[in-house]
C-alpha cells in the first residue's frame, strides 16, 4: 500500500500544503507519523479525493480547466474482468475513467491509492504509473 506525505497529498488534491495540513488537523482524512513526517495511506487519500471533488463540484465557482492533456491524480477504483479492466482516477476536481487490459493494470501495479497520470488524446485515455 502506498503512503503519501502531506505535500504529496496536497499536490494530488490540488491545494496548498497548508490547506492539506488544516484538513488533516480537522480530521477530514487520517494521518500518521513516520518520524517527523505526517503520512496519509493511499486508500484513505483516494477516498478523501473523491469526497473533496464531489464537494467542489457542488460549488458554483468550481474550476473547469486542465493542464494540457495530463491529469495527475490518485487511483480511486479498479474493476478487473477476465481480460479487461476499468480504472478511475481522481485528478483534482476531475474524475477520469479508462478502460484497458487487465494485463496492463497488473503490470503497472495500479490499485486504489496508487499515484498515476491519465493522459487523454482525442477519445482515448492512457494511464501512466508514477
């Protein structure tokens, strides 16, 4: 299972490190200490990313922009079939879903809480494991 520092979590959430710290202090997502660093477990961060994006989507001033065609985020769901797979990534306020082969998901080690980048070209979505 992957874990993230508060700084990495902030980047994945699309907020400042101070905002991520305030959210952690307010117990909006669980953290733990690893030496001097506060860490967030991947599945906990993935669940909070989905929640934060839903809350942001309810706001009228939610951003509708992306940086070119790359959507860095966190894997929030993986559904495996016998040959195919569906992977969902929460990238800031964006939910990106890709259909790919089960083999690709396994080779990339994609699981809930893993950091990944969705790359979109035309109507195709590609997933890069970070």
